[in-house]
C-alpha cells in the first residue's frame, strides 16, 4: 500500500471515531455482526457504529505526519524524559505532538477517584494472583486471538518478545499502583505512549507483505480490536478469580473494573464501547472475544516463546512443563491443544485436584492441619512468576516504532 493510500485510509477511519490497541478480531465474513448496545456503555448512549471500522482520529494522522517528516526518532528521544503524569512535557516537542499529549493525558470526566483508590486495595490484596494472570494467562490467551498474534509477530514487537513482555508488564503494574493517576504516578504517561505506539503500528504494519498476506483487514488495531484485547485482561482475570472462588467484595470488584474502564478511555477507546458493568463486559466479551479464538502459525510460535520465559532469569519452577500445565489448567484443553502444549502427567492432575483447596487455604477459608508440600510449591510458583513479572520492570521506554519486525520486512 503506498503512503498516500495508507494515510488516506487512516484519515477516513479516523473520521469515523477513535483508537485501537493491540490488534485482534476475526475475518469480517466469519465474525458475528456487531450487536452490543451503547446503552450498556459508560455514557449510556452512542451511534452504535461497528467498532471494526473505527480507529484513532487523532493519533493515526499525527504519527503518519511524524513518520513522513522523519521526526519519530527525535520525538521518542524527547519523550524518554517524560516519566510521571504531572510532569511538564519536555521542551522541543513538535507543537502538534505537544497539543495531542496535553489532551490525551486528561482523565475522562466520569473517572471516580474514590473508586480508583478502592481499586488500589483490590490490587494490593490480589497482587500475586494478578501478576500471574496479567503476565501469563492473558498473555497466552493473546496467542489465540488471531489478529493480535499476527500483528505482534510481524510488527517490531515480534523481534523482541522479552521487550514486548516488559512493556505489557509495565502496563499491568502501573494500572495497579497506588499512585496510578496521581501527578507522581505513571499510568497516564504509559497510556499515552502506548496509544502513540499503536498508531505507529497502524501506519507501519500495512507495509509488511507478510502481514498483508495473512491478515484479513487493511488497517490493524481497530476499536473492536482493542476491546477484544481489553477482555483478555480484566474480563479474563475476573472470570478466573471467580472460577477459583476467590472472595471479592462487591465494591472492590466494581473498582477493579473502573480502573480498566479508565484505561480503555486513556488508550483512546470511544466511551460508547466501554462496558459500564461486569454484566455488560461479559455480554460484550461473549460477542467479541469468545467466538474468535483460534490458533494461527504466528500465535503458536509466540506461545512457544512465552513457554520459555522462565529461562530468562533462571527461575527453577517456571519450566515449560509447569507453565504448559498451568496454561491448560487456566485456559482449557482446547486452547492448550491448539498451542501444541502436551499434557503433563504430574502437574496436570496436581493442579486439577489441589489448586482449589490451595486457594481456599490461601484466602483463609479452609484450614488444613498438615498442609501438603504441593501447597508450598504452588505458593513458590506464584512468587517466582511475580519475580519474573517484576524483573521486567527495569527502566522501560514505550516508543513509537519506526519499522516492522526486521526478520519479516
């Protein structure tokens, strides 16, 4: 696709609405028609436009201009010094970039500070579980979201999965931090930089013949796509915690959702597509996430990389057999089979039998006089995964890409 046509498509798409995030969804002919009602959204109304045809009205043309002007490298360099929400933007930024960021860093009018504070309590209580579920369960689910898997594989992130995982870890960490959206926090910065990075992928990925030959869409990362990925995070996490029978007070459950509602807005999602409640989120997920899951060659390769994650820092329990068994336990046999993950004769049955009582013991709901060694092993698994998750939070710079995966030009 030539530069003019690509920019024209992005501008036309932008006129229909706003953002995208990671890139997902099924081919238009295969996916069900959009039926989710904007009455169930944060603002309770909207056009009802299919979000598959909505991208980012502001970020896409801005980044297209930066790429054409050859200014992406300079902007990335300047933005490395912008680290906290309330920090003044660095001198020397182009005026159009500065104006965009000043608008994009603002919280939505409906953001509730008291709920965001309650979300902190939820995150502190469930931090160990969340580290595992964000970093691994949601990460593995992403490999069977076809368009997300393709976009990651062929974009710059596919060339350095450890780096991409670190940026995902930072997003999960920042959203759960005590000062996420306060002036000294980092979540607004992380969101805005991620939004710009996604716009870069939207501009660059159509230049990849490999992506063009495998992807059904012309422009990646639509509003529909980002909401599919969104559901692979909070909706999947809450589904899993509920299946584990983790007791969660209603106010903390709502607050956890609210923190993710704000994050969707900060990534540029139109408010009409952001579910207002867990019931609305579940309804949307059943339409946009559950039916489109399937394996792809790219997703299988990404999953293989993730299963080797424990080797990065030599954590003894994060072996392929244990991580594979945990994937099968959380995401089910079908997804594990799609990803060519073998059944584990020891860890599989152990998780099936002992994980439920372990959670009950850990939550103080069950007392066992002679706790089995398996429970210590489970706790150590959680601890090691959080160590891995946190080890990725070394100084990280989320930047606008200037090229696709160089292994797939």
